[in-house]
């Protein structure tokens, strides 16, 4: 039953963000939380109305049976034929799948033999460093590879240039066999990738209209590659759907997404916690923290409110991994500036556990470990870190999953998406645009000599060269 | 010649941190920089004197021929015998080797065939999640594996528990053959791992006295696993040594480490840039940013100055990767709070480059890309991001390497270590301790029932249970 997604298997515990735990300067008072309850109820009504009028299509993805069946059906029909699946995409086209792969497949999936793996080897190629591109070609036989090309706009420079390369390589190796090796996931109507898909007769899937990249993991963007990698996409959506039901209340005290939004918002604007650390005490969930980095940063990091006031808001999301970062970041977290809040990701029951055998017991440093399990030590270190942060008046909360399986992972991703939408309401910003990336994009088009950017090019080159250089 | 380490192949360009580029509120004035020059000279004299009196042994590692020869000799004698090298260590025992592996070996090293690889497959296991531990055992045949166990204290719980496990597994599979499969790198005299190494007759190397984990990458801690992985450790040290010579001046304008320290310090304390983003426009250097996270956070994140004043200082280091994070973090970086400074890592000449063929040229979005190289696009995107950040008054600097090879990587790591030591002088804190991790460690010992922590255990359990829980 667990993989049909009992969303109750996800708990958000915010005990340690309260002033009675970490003091009044750093923690929330009852009054602060209660003072926000009315606003949250109002925004909940707004969200519900917007959803009904079709303005928030990402919220309906858990109910899109057509998407899950399309993805699962396609995967079943081709999975056996390929040794490798290569996802070409960047940002929202890549981070969701990376999170799903880490969470739900073997930690060394690509090193397993074919019989041990649930699907082909999977490569998510979300950069264009030529060293990486050449490296990929060294280890992937293109004739045994399915390339999944994902770009919402259909013209993302990084992804399109990768597509151009593999088209060339596939033609050279296989003549006109490209059609069997490339799948397109893009806008249903517009953009270069859609045109190419039509011209070449590629299998294609849509990025639903109105669903931004960072909210697209439960659409074909995440479902198609996940299904190809052998992940139970039905379970994923069932978990998201169960979470959706749980998030129907406008009362923070019953809605973990709204509680999370309120906690983050209040800690930032009232208590100066401008950094939001997601500290995953799960090797499997570590890349959920990376996916969340984009979700939180791009949705909330804005210079203007919806009404046009200049604000420059947005917490800086930081990915951290327990226990690893105890030996790297915890010194700063405990003693440095009190400008951070922490969200632990915890798992109640590890999918497997391993005993620490009673070896070297002549050493005192080994005695307390012998006969215990790694899962116990892992938990003790998380709890120890939680205690240390709390003692140091550093507000921290914990999202715990009963186990890591498709249902809880789907529920967790959906919860964090809704948390982000509510947080944007509280900050008064547009969760769904990203005007700040335009300037860099234009500059690089200009530097690359793209047609229509000639004037910008002259300007850019002047800027790059004009300054008094200081270097050593 | 390049891999003998011409340190001039590393440049630090801080043009875009100055007020004439990003404005007076966010950028440094000439006066601010000049005002620090005298202090930097004085601290340079202190550092020089401390080094002479043996208090800064990490600074002499580039000259330790004995270490490099020991590592290279050992590696040559055993490398052919093993399919896998597994590094068991955490924090400073792991991050340096991870950075070296990413920088100097093939991006898919572990997937190459034996003949294509320069050394065994390499696994750095710096966590204790049982899912990861079991996963490792699934893909590594212990009979074909050399385990390199690294802990400075000799009693790090995570590493010792991993050692206990593999001792058990090795005994079970190989009887008394453990000796051939385990190498210890630890304190020369003290600690559990040293005792075990003596008792079992293991090959061992020393973590030099007085060299902390985060400053140990150029000691046997980094050199032994790097040599096993086929990395040119001679070249690495030659580059560090050349950089060391270049850092002999106390004048910021001629010393990139001191310039970097001054820029970070002034931007933090005078201009509120409490977050230091290292933005690697190199797939190979991305884990240098992770290694730097520990170096910067643990060395500078302190609650008290050397004279005991309560301060709570320390920038929050953030790892980012270009171009990937343009599609995740740049929106926040450009429009969000102006609380960040940026250090680009750039590479002038990629080791390989790949042409983007002229495919799909009927699409306007493909025309400007056809016939160009990925290296060109990668550079245009970095420069575009640099321009966009500068236009948005976000101070940014660039460390560029002529190429990524052992000499420049060794030089870069050494530069950043010395930058950190100078920064600690400017903040007035001890770069070499980490008192803030003790509380969490004690708490987890207590929760695990380690002997001697009984009183703490009672207290901890009270704390974990005592609070009014708030959860949803």
C-alpha cells in the first residue's frame, strides 16, 4: 500500500523554530504565527480560485492520468531496446529527474549490470562544458542510446546545441535512424524543438502550457525519463495526489505546505534568516535539495512585488547533506552569524540497513558502535545536530518521510511546490516569472553573434573591455 | 612544461568588485583597499614568522618530497592489482580527493573500461546512510578492492564504523587477507586507527601533526588516493610550490591570495556581502567549490575572536555551477537581496573542445550555433553572466586557470588555503579550530550510548522529548 501514497507518511515538525525553543530574537512567537493565519486563509482562497480558473495548471498534474499513462506506455515499449537514456535539458528540465533518480533508483545505478538494473543507464547532461560533452560521447554508444531532449521554450541554447551535436553524430553513425533515438519534450505548438520534432517525425510529449520548468517534475518532463529509468510513475503521482487532498485546508495548522511557507517567510522578514538550508539526512533525498534550490530561488528571488514596488527579496537556498556536512558546514551553522534557518529531511525507516560488526573491540572508539546499525548511527547524528542547532538558537524544522518510495517522494515534491506558491503570496511576488535571467541571456546571444543582437554586441564588448582591469 | 606548475597560469581578476563598476554601496573604494594594505603587510609578517617557527606546517607541504614520493611509490606498487579504490573518510579526509578526481580524471572515470582508465575505479564514501553503504557493497567486489581509510583523529565515528564493516566483510570473504586490502592514513602516533594499523600490520601513512583536515589535501590525505587514481601528484605539488613562491610578497597587489582575502573581508564587513558564491564555469572544477565550502566555513565561521570577544562571523560559502545554475540561481543572484559576492572559476583553454555541427539550420534558434564550438558558447555564457551581475551591481571576481592540469589545480588549492589564513587574520579568528562541532558530536555519542556520556544522554533525551511538539 505504501507506494500508492499515503501522504500522512510525511510530517512537517516545526517545534524548533519557536521562541520557546530558540529564544525570542531567533524564533517565532505564537502571536507572529497566529497573526499570519488570516492572510494565509485569504491566499488559500486566491490559490483555490486561480486553480479553478486554470491559472495554476501545475496543481492539476497529479490528476493527469493521460500523462502518466503516456509516459509509462512509451517507456514499456522502448526501455528494453536501449542500454542508455541521456536526458538533455537544463534547470527545470533536469533537476526534477535528477532528484527522482537519486531518490528512487540504486545509488550506483549506472554501475549495475543490465540484469540488476531496473532500466537503462541514465545520464542527465545539464551543462555544456566541452569536457563533459566529450566525456559523454566516450562512454555512451549512441546506437544503443535514447536521447530525451527537454526544453519548454524549444530554443534553450544549451539544449539545442546538444541536440544539434547528437543529430550530427546519429546521422554519421546511423544514417537516417535518428528518429528511433530521439524523443522531444517541449511546448505543444511553438518553438524550434517542436518544429524539428514534426519535421523529423520524432516521438514527442508536451510541456503543458502554463507549467513553468521548475513546477514541471510531475508532467511529462519528469514522468517520461522517470518511467524510462524504471521508476514507478503511477506511485509518484498517487503520492502527489494524496498530498493535494491533504493541502485543501486553508488552516496552517493542518496544512504542511502553508505551515512551511509561513515559517520561512516569518523567519526571513521578522528574524533575519535570509538563508534557508535544506539539510538532507538521506543520501537518496540529497538532490531534492538541489531541485528545491531552483524552486525557491527563481520563484521568490525578485526585485519587485506584483504591484511594482522595488523590494529585492528572496531567501538564499542552500543544499547540505547530513552527516557529510557536519564535517564541513556545521561549525559555521552553530557559531557563525544567525542568518540561517534549517530544514532537515529525515527518513524514519531506511529501505535497507547494515549492521556494524563487532570488530576491533579492543579500541574504546569501536566499542559503542559494535553490533549497532548504520541506520541508528545516522539517526543519532541527525538528532545530535538538531539538538546542537537548537541549543545554539538556530531555528530548525524537519520534514520526515516514513520511507523513501515513489508515493512519499511525489508527495514531498508537490508539498514543496505548493509551499513555494504560498510563500510567493506572502512576499507579494510573482512565483512564475524570472525576468532577472534575461539580461545574461541577451548578453550571451550578443557575444555569440546571434542575429538581431548586433547593437547589444557592440555595447557588451565595450563593457567587457572598457573597465580598468585589476588583476594579479 | 605546463604540468610542472607555472603559477602565472592562474590569475585573480577583481575588476568587478570595485565601486567604479558596481557602485559605492556594493563595491569597494580605492580607499578601502588601500586602508587594509598596512594590516595585510603586518599579517603577512606574522604568517611568515609562524611558518618559520613550525606553527603552519600545511604551508610546507608543497616541499615535502618524502610525501609525494611515498604516495607515488606505493601507488605504482599496488595500482595494477585492484579494480577499485574506496576512500573511507569524511570532511577534510574526502573533499580534497573528490575535488582532485573531478578536476583531473575523466568525467565518467568509473564507467570507462579498464584499459581506458588511468587507475582503478574510485569511490569516495563520505556518508553513512545505510542505503549508500549497501549500495557500495552491491557494486564493489571487496576481493578486488583497496580501501583507503582516512581519519586524522583516528576515531571519527563515521569512518571507524565503515572500517569495522569492511574488516568484517573482508574477514568473511578472505580470511586473514585484510592486510592486503586496507591502507590507513591517520595520526602518526595516536588514535584507534593507528593502533589497528599497528596490530594488523597495515600499510599506513601519516596525517602530519598540526595539519587540519581542511588543509590536508596536499599531504598523504590527498596524495595517496590521488596517486592510486593515476593523478600526477608530482605535478600537483610543483604547482603548489610555484604558487607558494608567488605568495611570498606582503603586497596585496602582487599576491592573489591576499587580494582575495581582502576583497572577501571588505565586501562582507563593509558592504554586507555575507554570502560568498563560488561559481564554477568548469565541470572539472565544480568540486573545488565544495572543498572550498569546508575551508571557508570551518576556518572563518566563529563565535569568538582570538581575544575572546563574541562576534559570530563567517561568510556562508555557496557552491554553484555555470552554466547549470544560470537556470536555477541567477534570477535570485541578479534580483534578490544584494547580500552576495561571486567568484567565478574560469578556464581559458578547455582540454578538449567539441564542434556544434550545422544541423537544423532551418531553425533561427540553431543558426547562430551551427559551426561554433561548445567552448565558445560556454565562455559567452560566463561572460554574459558576468556582465549581468555587474550591471545589477553584484560584485564579482574571477579566478582563471590557463588550463585544468595538475600544476594549476595544485596552485589553485594552495592559493585558496593561504587566502583563508589571511582572511582569518583579518577577522581576528582562529583558522584552525572548530569548537562548534563538539556539541553535536557529544550529543550523538550520548544518543548512541558511548561510555562516559551517560549524564549527557539523560539530558539529551529530556531535550528531545521535553518540548511541546508542533507538527502537521
